[in-house]
C-alpha cells in the first residue's frame, strides 16, 4: 500500500518489491547473499538465523505486532478431534526450522508436554515426529492419506481448504511474539545514532509506519478491506475477521519487544532449532548482535 500511495517516494526511498514464495528461509538466504536489502519475515526465522551465525543482517523493527494465528489441521477422515490426541503423532512440516516445525512446540508447551526438557537433555523425548513435506499442497495431501496426523499453517491461508472440506480444523495456536519483523542487510545499517536519523532505512521505516497508520484508521476501513481482498483473493468476511485480529505497532515500526524476543528464543531452543548457548546469546547480545539499536527502540 505504501508503494501505491507514493509514501516511500515522499520519504525519498525507491522500493522494489521482490516475491519470495518459499518464505522466510528464502528471504534470509537473499539477505545473506546480498540480493535483498530489506525483508519482512517471520520473527522466529529471523531470530534463529542470527543465532545460528548468520551476521549479514539485523532486525530493525516490527511490522505486525500481533501474533500470527496458526491453524491446526487434520484430514477429513482423521480420528483427531482436538489437539490433545496429537501427542506423539506425526506432524507434517515444510522444512525443519520453519514456522510449521517451531509452532507445534508452542502447542506442546501449552499442553505441558515439554516439562522443562530440551533436545540437549539425554532423556529428552520429542512430543511429535516430524515429516518434511516441503509444500503446502503435500502437507494437505499427507493428512488425508494418513502419512501424517496434522500440520500447522497460517489460519487465513488455510481457511479456504477448511471451507471446501479438503482438510479439517481442530484448533488454533498463537505464539507469544509478534508475527513479522523487519530485517536489513548490515551493508545498509547506519554507523552512528546520528546518521540513523536520516539514513535510507530510517526513512523506509518512517514510510512503513505512515502506511500502516493510514491502513488502520477508521475512515479508511472500507478501502483497506477492499485492498486486501483484491490482493489476497479472500472473501470479504475473511478479510474483516483478519482485520479485527491484526495489530500494528502503535509506537511505530522502528520498535522491538525485548521480552517477546527472549520468549521466542526459548521456544527455538525447545524445538531444537538453536542450542542452549545460542539462546543465552540472544539474551546477552540482543541489542548489539540481533537488533540494530541505532534504528530500533526496545519496548
């Protein structure tokens, strides 16, 4: 919307949008190889990438403050009617380390299936078996052919397949951290707090903040609903339901919730995505190694 409205142009920023159909993993790879300057990606993926040693980018802000709502889906003929029966089951995932792999551990934590254990413990027993399926289509096929018990995917992306009865919704999960963060290549980060006020990335964040503020004001409600409906091909009802739940950072996009980052790192540890020393590193170096403190304000 900021591009269409000319907001970035007003800030003196030229933005070229790049589609990354493989999601956060593809975006972080492009930040690392230099083919992307900025990415808006899943919080857990960005944080895990830096924790595992990728130093080509840092987090510079928050795009969507509300958590992403994940649907827990099973096959139409599945025996599962709620989340509790999924313990020790097979969960289909796009790849190890993806949101579809990490968020089941939020479910397990809520159900008390982890009990303080982590993959580093000798007696650790994972609450699920994971089956890597690569694509959303294969994940849906897998729950219907019985090779997996369930998969987790973003609620509104999955909803058309619930409505068509291809798969069945049994629950939803919302992790305790913001859905989407903003990361930038270190090549473009400001060298000092003074240059941070006028640098290209600061102007980008100002433009993005202006855009989301205009998007959510009541007088723009109908236009915003129509915009999302056109871009995403969702029904008007689904867009309105999504709009009621989405929340953008009230203090602007150049902000980061410190406690949420620490909570996310804990879940990444429980999922075996990062090691204990890496989780500790997130807490110790959040404002230096992970987040650019010249651009982003901690809340």
